């Protein structure tokens, strides 16, 4: 469907999902797999335009999630489904494990409690380590480490290819993905009529997965919002790939009440990231990076892992967590109105998305009632962007390397531009291919990318020349 | 496997000059790997600069200079491979190389790294603000204009005051873009003469002591907020160009675990251009930021000459002595010295840079004895040359001292 085409409103969808963040993408897939006729509606020029464009990419176990919470159950269900499907979809799983590091005796005294909670949460592979033991696991750690908890099953994934894979599978099952399409209002009279900037959409059910705008969208649908989004910004620094020689494990702090805190973490792409911060703000869109914070993150990283000192910075970014006034997920099922809200998916959404999707389908109940006819599961095979597995540049006939820092080939870029869901903006192109994401940030390749991506991106890289050249 | 005598990584002026010098000195199999489809490196997209005066006795613009290098190479028996991107350096001189047919391993008795420089990105500068489209460096702008006849903006704010900043302004003006302002965060521009009059002459305001404190823009850049003294003002623009802040393209050393000098951020080399790992040599701007194309060419030739002589024996075994220096000296090249090696060519002088503008006395001491000194105002990014005494290679200690005038 043409990105700008008007909608007629004549089609009746089984479910309209508002928001193509990681959660909306997973929900679209789950309903499409069940056989539902799905519309995935996103106001941004591409999927992952909100909270989901910037996170730490950790596939959590839930060892530190609140006991017996919905969040814990969904993180574990989501994680399990990811483990089940990632090979089929060619999505990476980097088995890094994590060390919760105590740098003071006071922090060390909390490790027992964390271990206990982890056990109660059903995570068995936990080991309390002395400083020396922890440094045999991760020789890069600073010597002033007091003790650590080794969480063997915390892993790292590709945070952008995963949701894209979910959407691709939904599309292969006939789902409609509407971008640059903002839901402005909705009315329910047995079915939903959603009013958007591109025309009306009719649907039997609606799922609000609007992330940072979850409360606003509930209000637009005519509901009294039951929660208030309070965005919490997280800034990151990404260190050069040289840093990956210094660290293989996720380094977690002993958590405090407010946040999981700053981690030092390998990425699937072979970098090390330091972050995120946790800064409350009112703005739901602007996620700025700030000079002093970034400098402090770099210093923090090399305090914990001294080998990171002097490693150049590749990138900096910031994301907003869709936090609310409460810690827990705000999942609301309004049965009489055929509506489900998946709100306040604050800091574990990448891990729980597939679990949230299962949960939403269960709340809907249509699959059990036999309302949908499911067909065979279409195969989705994602191009691998993870460093740990073969990349396209290592294979023959890739037709030139365009981005030298991330070794992105012309073939990869052309494939993504002609895929069922081509990138809608430069961020989307970067997330799909990694082009321009490396240490030179486009010094060598940006001009070539501008040429290749001409006509595809909502904000093109090159400006219109005077005289229409 | 078909082993080369030398593999050169990078076909800019220094790599090409080294290849030809080694061929003339009788080296057998020379392989030059270049990841692009052309020679000339960074000179290729410099549409304006005069290149080639000293090496070819005539003046070329960037692209023509690159074509001249291609003609020169063609006259010699050199195994030139385009589209070959080196992905990893092995301790023993084995290189992992990507080319359009896939991956291959190439090996040589010696490897010469001539991978040049790039500019510091907005990310590495930690500039506060949004991250919209339209933020580039000079090299990127030049590539838009020279290779694709496109522009990334109409009305950019330009940050920096190095020579390359002039090149950025020139590229804008000659391609229909009008810079909204030129900013230098420091109180002195890094190059003096032209920057004081060129931008104002072209109607572009030039502010010293001006910092970008915020970048605004959702899709594309919409404005920057700058701070001058206590005043914060907003300048509307549709792009930002960060010029200069050159840094050696030494990532292959870093990711392969080979030694990098903390001062220059390039590979540490000795007087012959030889790295800590004696199978590796380096020349051109990868050694330090930043020199002209002509300098890179001559340096490539000199180090190529030394390398050709080095090939007659085994890789050097002597452990290098480190050259030490006081702050605010930023870097010294060569930063290593090896005794017992008296090859032709190589680095006859020490090259220095300062971190900041400072007045005082720079001195060189060998084994505790001062052998050279000079008092001056020293500027960052300006070339400083100190003749390298012959006895420096046998010395226990070689130290650059600095006494600041207060
Ligand atoms: C700094 C940081 C680090 C994190 N680290 C991790 C981690 O390591 N592991 C982990 O599991 N999780 C992590 N998370 C959490 C995870 O990223 C979030 O939980 C997840 O992204 C939330 O996704 P979402 O789909 O609910 O929201 P969003 O991604 O915000 O998606 C909502 C979408 O709805 C769209 N939208 C809004 N309003 C409308 C409308 N009216 N019409 C149409 N579309 C609309 C938006 O444009 C947006 O694309 C982290 C988050 C942050 C910020
Ligand atoms: C934006 C910019 C503007 C400049 N403007 C001027 C100017 O106006 N005048 C001037 O005199 N100098 C200028 N310079 C300085 C320039 O660095 C020198 O002129 C000269 O190009 C340096 O030569 P070199 O051989 O050291 O490196 P380069 O010319 O940079 O050549 C390096 C070569 O190595 C190749 N390479 C890098 N990595 C790999 C790899 N892994 N595998 C294979 N090949 C690789 C590159 O593709 C490139 O061709 C400018 C530099 C820049 C970046």
C-alpha cells in the first residue's frame, strides 16, 4: 500500500493496533498468526519511532522483576518465545550472561537478597561470586570489585531486527501496516471507527500500544485514562568496536528503587554501550543527548572496566521510557468496548513484547472462540546484522561495501529498499542495515547513502537543489 | 597462498608514493589494496585545492591529482586491487580482506598502513541536542558535491576554524548553499589569516568563543542554539557542518589489538615508520592529524624507501624506546626509536603538535642533555618540525620538555 494513499474505511479489520513500537509489532504478528485481519497503525514515518528506537537490547530473564507480577510473567513468556523462534527467523542471541556488580560492602550485602528474589522468580542459573571469581568470568573488571552475582541467562539481541521480523511475518500473513498515519479519535458502536489523518479505519477490536502516548490515545478513544505517562529519558554512549576486546559480559549495577541503573553492555553489533541514565521529563518526543552526561557515562564505563579508557566514542543516543506514575505494566482490558491497552511498558518491553502479544490475544479471546482461521506460518528470514554470525560482506557477490565502518553492502541496502516494509526514514535505514551507524557516522558513506536512498525517505538526506536539479 | 613482499593498505597519496618508491628500490611483489574504486584517498573529493606541485611539478585539482596517481601506478608493476577492504590485521602479517567475491586472507612479509584521516563526528564531540538529518563533516559535504552533485543542506552552521573549514565554506558557496554562520569554540581561530577575513568577506558571520549548546530539529535540522559569553542565541539553519578535528583512521589497529599511540591516536612508529609490531609500517596522515596531500606523498615515499631496505633482512628485533614529552604537547612522531637501524629514507625529523595555544620554550633532551630549544607561541594544529639528531636512535631517553611563559 502506498505510504500516502487515503484509506476508504470500507474494509473491516478484526483488530487495529495503534503504535508500531516493539509491542505493537509483536501484537500484530500474534494476531496475524492466529488468523485475524490486522491493521498496524503508526504515526511516525517508520516503525520503532518512539520508545523502541533506543534501548539497551538486553533480553531479560526477569530475575529482578517484581515478584508474581504481570511484568515478570510476560518477560518470561516473551523471552521463551524469542528463544523458540529466533533461529527460524535468523535473529541473533548473544549469550553474554550478566554480572550484577557490587562495588561497596553495602552493595555486596544486597546480593543475597537479589539472588533470593531471582530464585523465587524462577531463575535458577544464578551464582554468587567473590571478586576474584567474578574477574575470572570477566577479566576486564576493575580491581575494587567487592562481589558479584552471575546471571547466566541474561542475553543480548538485535533490538531492531526482532520487531521488524515480527512485522514482516504479520505482513506475509496479510496484515496492513500504515505509516505516517495518526489515530486522532475513535468511536465504538459495536465496531470501532478510528479517525486518522489518512482517513477512517473500521475494526472490530482495538489494541492501544502507543507507548509514550498510551494515555493520550486512551483519551482519544473516549476512555478516561487510568494512567499518566511520565517519560523517563535514558542517554547512552556507544564505544568503538575495539572495546569489545575488553568486555564480553553485561555489567549491571546493584539496582535501586528508581531504575535498573547504568549498565556497561556488549551489543550484538560488536560495540560496548554505557547507559542508560534515568531522567524524568515532560516532553514525550524530544530525547536530547547532553554533553556533560555523555562525558560522565564515558568516565563511569572506564571506572568499572579500565580497559575502556581511551576507546573512541562511536555514537551517542537517547531514548524515552514510557513510564507511568506506577512501576507496573498498565494492561487494561475493556471487554465491553473490544479494547485492550498495553500501557506503561517501561523498561522491559523488548523482552516482554512477545509475551504481551500472547497476553493480548488471550484477553481478546477470539482465537479460543474460533473466530479466526489461521493459515500456515510463513517463513521469515532476516538479514543478519550481528557481529557474532556471518554477515553479507563475507559472502560473494555483495556488489561493494558501501558503509566501511559497519561493512554494509550495496546488496543489503538494495534488498531493504525493495523489501515489503522499506525504511521510511534515515533512522529506519540505519536500523535495518547499520549503514552510517559506525565510528565515522557517515563521513565516508553518507553521500553514497543519499544517492542510493533517493526517493525512499520521508526526510531525504540530500536537499532539493535550486532549479530542481 | 601467494605471498606478497609488501601489502599496502590504502591508495591515497602516501600509499601510492610508497608503492612506487619500493618498486624503484627493487621490491618484488607489491600489492596495493584500496577499498574504493579509485586512487587519491581524501584528495579525490577536494574540488579546489592545488595538489601535486612538489611531487609532479604542476598543479592539479583534487580529482585530477587522483587520476595522475592512477597513471603513475599504472607505469609500474604493482598489483593494484580496488574494492578490497581490509577487515583485520594479524600479528604475523596475515590480513583478512573483503572484496566483491567474498572474504580472503592475504599475507606479506611487511604491511604498510596508509589509511589516512577522518574528521571528528558530532557524536564523538558530545554535542547536546536532537539527532536530526543534516549534520555532516567536511569530507561528507565534499563527497556530496564532488561525487553526486547533491547537497545535504542549503543554509548550514559551520563549526571549526581549521584550513578545512575554508574548504567547507568554499564548497557551500560554489554549490548554492549559504552558511548561516561559522563558529569556533575557542577564543583563537586555529588558522589565522584567511579565517579572519574570508567568511565576513563572503557575508558569513564568524564568531570565536562560540559554542553550540543545543541542536533542534525533528526530521531535518531546524536551528542551533549557540552560546557566546553569557549570551545564548538561536540561529535558524537546515544543517550543521562539523569541520576538522581530524583523527587518524587507525581503527584497524584498535580492533586488531595492535598498539596505538595515545597522543596521535595513530599507530606508534619508529624512525623508519615501523610500528611496535615490526612487520607493520605506517605512513601518511594515519600517523598524525593532519598534513597536506604533498606531505603525505613525500612521507609515503620516504617510508617506502626505508621499508624496501628493511625487507632485505628479518623484521627488526630491537625493542623500541618510547619518546616522552611534557604537556601540553599533544603528540610526537616518531614516538618510538629503535637502535641499530640505519636505513635510507624514513623520518628525518620529529613532528610535534600542541594541545592548545601556548607560549613558552620547547626543548629536546637526549639522555638528559638538552640538544635543541626554541621559544615561541605554539598553536594547536600547526606543524612543528624538530630535526632528529643522529644519536637519538641509540639513546636511553629522548624527551621533549616544555616551559610555559607566564
Ligand atoms: C533507555 C532505555 C533502555 C531500555 N532497555 C531495555 C532493555 O535492555 N531490555 C528491554 O527488554 N527493554 C528495554 N527498554 C524498554 C523498551 O524499549 C520499551 O519497553 C519498549 O520500547 C516500549 O515499546 P512500546 O511499543 O510500548 O512503545 P513505543 O516504542 O513508544 O511505541 C509506540 C508507538 O506508537 C506510536 N503512536 C503514538 N501515538 C500514536 C497515534 N495516536 N497514532 C498512531 N501511532 C501512535 C508512536 O509513534 C510509537 O512508534 C529500554 C527502554 C529505554 C528507553
Ligand atoms: C575532508 C578532508 C579535506 C582535506 N582537504 C585537504 C586539502 O584541501 N588539501 C590538502 O593538502 N589536504 C587535505 N586533506 C588532507 C588529506 O588527508 C591529505 O591530503 C591526503 O589525502 C592524505 O593522504 P594519505 O595517503 O595519508 O590518506 P588518504 O588520502 O586519506 O588515503 C587513505 C586511503 O586508504 C583507504 N583505506 C582506508 N581504510 C582502508 C581499508 N581498511 N582497506 C582498504 N583501504 C582503506 C581509503 O579508501 C583511502 O583511499 C583533507 C582531508 C580530509 C579528510
